[in-house]
């Protein structure tokens, strides 16, 4: 498969710069396994589910890992986005301007409230930063002085809108560790969750700490040549039991977002038999057309970037031609795209 096969035209003005208010007022495109597309709203989700279905959400919590500081001595301005925790006191980071940084340089963030020493650069140009705090102390410092690591297509200065601290966090957020939000979860409110529960749909959690790789461009020409970044995920014994019970009773498993789906399918791939077993560890699962889904029947997700691994994933789930038609419809109907945008509910295509 060629990466170009997953391209589509997207007017830039459809890239959402702020979320819908309230969250569950976003639009929802229903893409059934066959038949016509349906324009709905996120609040219609309970009507599209059945009693006995199971909703699986990602409870990861985004850390404010975008920092602004100055090089000690020269005073040059430095922007750092921490993307991977390397040790209790150090992170791998994208820095700007990275070319001026040398190993041993000191960076002072928030007028010295937090400091870091520059280490080696890796093959991707990322820098290792070792901080003057570690563990819980470093996390507390990031919450004091950091900004939310918004995606690069949201065109405003970091920290310009303090509401992003709330907007870029799901109602399920509990386990700290993500550097990007599992954005399908951003649509939920307590009222919507209550309506889903009243419908007879159970809810369970998985954890996948979303990394910066979720925004990484696919630079290869052939899909098979792209290497996925790994992310840490966990699916507990309780969640595995709920999935197995649901499927045995004829219910459907709804993944809220591609991160929940990737966790479920990683657990399925690692399981010895047909039932889902608990899973914990790194996953670099890369789902493309031809993949055989073992755990997920429905997927609620936002609209993804052209030629991205996430558009490949939804094309594997519902069919490439069907997803291209769905996205063309979404563009024509002026749906809002990407992290702060609208959502679609996909049914798995029969293969």
C-alpha cells in the first residue's frame, strides 16, 4: 500500500481551533457497516448503542509538558516540549531552536523555578533534558510552570488560553503520563455518561499514555516502511473480564478513540486464545487495511489527518473507500476536524 492512497483534500478552515461548548454539543457522523451515512450529534450516542454493549475509555491524563525558558548565560529563548520520560529526572524533548543547544548547556524555565541540563541529541534531533527535580517533585513543577502540549495545527501561543488546561483533558483522566489527549474522550460530559448508563451500556477503562508519535508524519512512501513509536498501555483483569462477558452475551465492544482500540487489539494479539487476557507493556501496533480485528465492534473517533496512521486505522476498520466517502461528506457538510473537532461513530466492516 502507498501512503498516498490515504490522502484526501481538507480545507484548512475546517481544522478546529477550540472545542465545542458544551463538549457533547459536537456533531457526530454515523458510519454504519453498510447503508447511508447519517448526520447526528454526540448527544445521540445513547440511541446508537444497545443494552448490553460495553464502552471502553482511556483514562490517561495529559501532563503540561510544554515549557518556555532561557539559556543560562546567553539568555537565548528556548521552547521545549517534553515527549518521552527517560528517567525520574529526565525527559526526551523537542527544543526550539535546537541547533544552538549543546551538551552541558543549562536552561532556566519560569525564571529559574525549574532548571535543566542539556544532554545528547538523538537521530531525530530530540534532546535529553535532565532536571533539578525528579519523580513527584518534577511532576509538581510541570503542573506549576508548564503549558498543555497542544497539537501543532492549533494555531495559538502555548498558554494563551488558560481554559486549555481543562479543555484538553477528558472527564476520564486519572493516570498521569500522556503528552497528547485521547481526543475522542473530550466529547463526554456527566450528563452524556448518565444517559449511556441508563441505556444499559457498561463502561470500563484501559490506559494508554499517548505519545508525540500520534502526530508524527508518515515520511515513507510505502505504508510497510513506516515505523510506529511505542506507547505504554495497560488492560486490567477486570476490563478483560468485562470484554469477554460482553462478547459471550452477544453485546458489542465500543472503543472510545483509537488509543482504546489499540490497547484492546494489542491485548487481543498478545492473548493465547480467543478470549482477551490482561495486558501491560509497550505497544507499537500498526493497524492498516487487511488487519483482522479481534476485540472491537464500534469505534468513536475524531476526524484524522490525511496520510496519517490514524486514517489508515479507521480505513482498516470501516474500509478505505467507505472512509474516503465519509470524509468527503464531512468536508462537504463542514464538520470540524482533528483534536478539538467533531466525531464519527464507525461500525466495523464485515470482511
